[in-house]
């Protein structure tokens, strides 16, 4: 099962960074946009697996727009890239089996 989350990529002086407003606390870095995208997908999938293992709900993908003034009021970052990033969602039944077997 897959879900698409809105992801914001920010161009820094020497790298790119990424975050998703719907997956708080999960972010990533990379030297290029492509590397950052791959790192972000991996980070989000690991975050969602650990969330499911902890028995917590998987965050919904509800954000449809970004207010750049909210997190960059001085407009210090000059280049952004925003996309819907598809990630694989964990299968909840597999964590129940692991817990029961332990």
C-alpha cells in the first residue's frame, strides 16, 4: 500500500534538505535533489514503520499547500521544490505477528 505526502525541498549553500508537513520530525539531507528525494523516501518509510510498531496511527496526508512565510519569513532560501512523494506504508498485520511471536 502506498501514500503520497507533500514534501518541501530547500536548496542550501552546499546541499538540499527536505521535510513533510504531515510527517513531523522526519527530514533528510542530500548533496543533490535526487539524493535528497531518495533519502527522504527512506527516512519517511522507516519513520512510518517505527510509528506502526509503536502502535501509533500513521499520519494522514492532508497538507495540500505550503505557506513559505510560515517557516521562511525573511525569504532566506531562494530555491524550493515541492512535490507529492510516494512512500510505501507498513502492513500493520506484520507487526502484530512479530509481537505475538516474541
